[in-house]
């Protein structure tokens, strides 16, 4: 009876303030059968509270509040989540979860639960992780249709679904990508780079990043689908919109994978003029963007001699040396290796790249790094000095 509401809040729908002043305060002071007592937590702006699955809790907002809350599934509450989706949701809900989200082990757990529908099972009996081919084509056809429409929410959800499908570790990943290319869905994904919303462009880039990072063959398929001209147009955009910096950073991640691919793929960055835009980004005030641009440049100058010469003519050497003063050790070590590649090509082709370094006061940066506390950086800086600047 200590938990009953007092006279003041004995109304059909008491305010939260009244409820907490009576029922809530008594519940908070109680000791329960297992000896536990409630926790009292004051959550401040910007803080996150994690509540284990099934934990009884209540919240009182002391002032006008905007909060974000979410329930999620994990290995710990997998069975309960699956039960809820199957018993409370529609068929399309559990099918999407099973065929588009779950990995092999999670599918096994779902099938062994008491909430499984054997009459709906369409996985191949010999390989339980292969998604039914007809199901794949149905999903991709629907995604392509939604990406071509004007419904912003449908587009956003479609890109999210594609990210999960393409970035999965399942054995059916190759089948999914093959279906993406055969259905010409790749073109629809690339068209997302021209969306007026940078948020949507970002989602498109992340799907493209998942694809091109998989293999050189995947990267080539995206190039053949018309990726590079739209990447060049995207990098050429000039706006004060903060999201554009994030977009360009994500674009550089895509280009890093292409630059690290075949010689023909690296050449795409040079002949489309994309590398020139990337070199400009290497001087950005945004450090994350600057670093991602440097990775692209470093991959380009690790390719053929003709690619190195073209990159240096575009300003790659200056951009790399400029980064030596503010990059973290891992990136600086890679940049030093890239500079060594450039100097080696210069020596073999009769180019005066070493003198170019001297003219830009690059020796000072190298001598400083030769005393770095990071052994990898120290060794590489000393190697460059020894090979190209010691008479």
C-alpha cells in the first residue's frame, strides 16, 4: 500500500510530477525481495545511459527535454527480439530481418527457436547461408524502384538496406554484388551522388565504399557504371555546407580504394582530373578530410612511373611534405614511404625531385622526423635522408 498514489494524484491520468511525488518516491525507497534497491541517476545533457534488456525503469524530465532513445537487439536478447518480431510484426518484418540482416549463426538460432515458420523457409538446404536467388532479385528490384522515386524516406531506407546487404560477411555476398551489377542497380546507386541532399549523397557514397573496397573487380564494375565523372563533379562542388566536408572525406575513401587498385584504375583518377581536386583537399582546414586526401595521393604515387610523374606535376610532392608536420605516426610513415617512391622515380628518370624537396625546405621536416620517438617514422626518415640527400 506504500506504493498507492496519494489524494493529490488520484485522478484518471495523473501528471508525471504528481506520480513521482507519491508512487514514484515510495517505489524508489523500497527494498525488494532479492534485497536490491533502485538506482537513482541524474542524466545530464549529452550523456548516454545504457539499460540492460528487461530492466524496469522510469524517467522524470526535470525540464523541457529532447531525448533520443532506442531499443536494439544483441546476442543477449536475441531470442526475445526474434519472438517479438515474429509474433507482433508482419511477415515482411521477420523476412527482412532473417534474409537481409542476420548472419549464418543468427539464422541458425532463429530456425531452432519455437517461433520459426518452416513453411516459409526458402534457404538452400545444402548451404544454409545462401539467400534464395529469386529473393535477392525481388529485393534489389524493389530497392532500385525506391531509389528512382521521390520519397526521401524510401531512398534513405534503401541505402541503409544496401549497406547491410553489401557489407555482410555471408557466403552470399558475391551473389548479391553480382545481382547488383546485373540489375543495373549500380547506376542507381551512383545517381545518388547527384541528389540535392548531401545527407543522401553521403549514404550513396557509403554504399559505393562498401562495394569498391571488396575487390578490384567490384571497383572496375562501378567505374564502368559511370562513377568517375560524378565523383569529379562532386569534389568540384564549393559550398559552406558543413556536411559537404564529410561528403568529400567519404568520397576520398572511395578514391583511396580505386587508387590502390589496378594501374588502369589509378589512371582513371589522373585522366579525369580527379587527382587535382584531391590535392586541393590535402590543404583543407578539416584534418579528417586532409588525411583522407593524403591516402589517395599516397596510393597514386605508389603506382607506375608515369603516374608518379603526372602526380608530381599536379603538386603531389608538396602536398605530401605539407602533411608531414601534422599527421599521426601511422600516416606519416606511409607518407614517407610515398615520398621515397617519388624520389626513386626521380632518380631513375632524371627528374630533379630531390632538389624540389630542398627548395621547399623539406630537409628540415625530414631531419626532425629522423629523431622521432616512433621507430618506424624515424627509420623511414633516415632512409630517405641517406638514399637521396647524403653526398
